[in-house]
C-alpha cells in the first residue's frame, strides 16, 4: 500500500471545478512535484491535503489512516508557503521552536531539536537574528526548518522558492533535495517552474484543469510526453500535425496520430545515418544560456532547433540551412480530446 493515497478528489468554487476526480499516490520518502500553469488546481490540492480546505468528495489516507476530515493540527503535516509567514517579533530559534512549544514538549528536547534543525538547514550563527535581518534565502530556510523540526509525516511545499532570484533559487533547490533525501521525508512540491521540477523530483505530475494529465520520472516526462499540453508545457517541443510532418519529411511513415512532437535538441546540423534532411531558412537566433535556439522555416513549417554555442553563429539569419531529423525522435501524441 502506498504511503499517501488520494482517491477521487473533487473540489468546486461556485461554478468553477478546480479538481476533477483526482487520484494520486506517494511512496514513503518520495518527493513528487505538482507541475502546471496557474489555475490548474495544484495549490488547491495542497491545501486540501493539509486540511486548510475541505474537498467536495474523495478521500485522503496517510500511512493507512483516513485523514479526510481530520483537523489540520492533528494531521502531522508540515507546510511551507510561498510567503514565508515568519513571526517578525521572534528570532530564528524562536520561529523554529514555535511548533514544538505548541506541542508542549520539554524545553531541553526543544532546544536540542531546534539546534539540530538549524544545522541541517545551514543557519548556524543566525539563531538570535530576527527575520528582517535575514536575506530572502535565509528566511526561506527558517520557514523550511520550522516545518521540518516537528518531523511531519508529509511535507508540503507551495512554490517556496519562487520569490528568490535565480542563483539563490538553484542553490536552495540543491539544499532542499539534499535535506529531503537525508531525512527521507515524504514531500509534495508545487511549482510552475519546469527546471525546478526536473532538478528535485523523484516523480512529476503534470496538472491541467484540475486533472493529472501525465506523471512519471523527470526523464519520462521530458522525453515521452503523451499529449499536446504536456509537450508544449514541459519544454520547447516542436508540435506538428501529421500533414506538416509529411510536408517536411515525405518519406516519414506516420502512425494514426494527428499530432507529433520533436525535441529541439534532436534536430542535428550534421548528416546522420537514417536521418531525413530538411532544408529551410534561419529566421531568428536566440541565446538561452549555454544553448542557442534557431527558428527555421521550411515548406511553411516553423521549427525550433537547439545547439551548443559552437555550432552556429547569429550571422546565419536569413541563410538556407539543412538540418537532419531522426525518425526515432518523432513522438506521436494522444489526441488532445482524449
């Protein structure tokens, strides 16, 4: 039996359906990410798991126990919000110890647990600092420590890093994953950041309109999208109709699918065995970190092709270029209405 079981969960706000008969399971010690655009229901699902909102139907079980109607404080769930919600008049140590004090634990045990957690999140020397004296990254680690110190059965993270700048966010992603693994903490992360989801997850659940449309490991999600929504959301896939694909590559043998996806990095600029040559015009060149993205028009079809910087130069704009497509890299997609 899975450690966390969510069955047939539904939720409406007025006439708007936010969750539709949603099913989800987690194994103990696993970190899964709910990934999707704003309004898809991922934060609502987190609030229902925590007990801050009630479902209209469905059940939630943790470690075999039905907690669907259990009060939030009795669920043994920790939650870290996008807004850190620290007590401004309490020090770092006092913020972290708050939950243990509410449980009326002995002071000696509280001090020991707080110090262990401070060391775990790397805040040594900041015990007596107040929130306004900390950086955004340090405040986020205090919020995380406050949830971790009670050793919850499940940790819920609602876009905890979205307010931080890119470099700090990447550092904290690594720290968060390291801490989660060290504690073997069952964790649900909500984000709309695809890179973040790929970097920290054991499993990713892609959500759209209150449903989980695909779930799997980061590698499975990225390399084998099942439908148009996932292909367009998870990366910069080229999504082509069967007619467009056959215009580009008449020799390609199409299946019964109406749509096909091609990853930009699989379009090569050197001839390959069994590769299909496609000649087009370079319309635009965009620098994306260590990747250069080329927009190429061929027989009325727009393609994105990604290469490391050493491959092409921006002066290629307007020139004819031949790229090569391996038929094995063409992914048939389910009909969007399925």
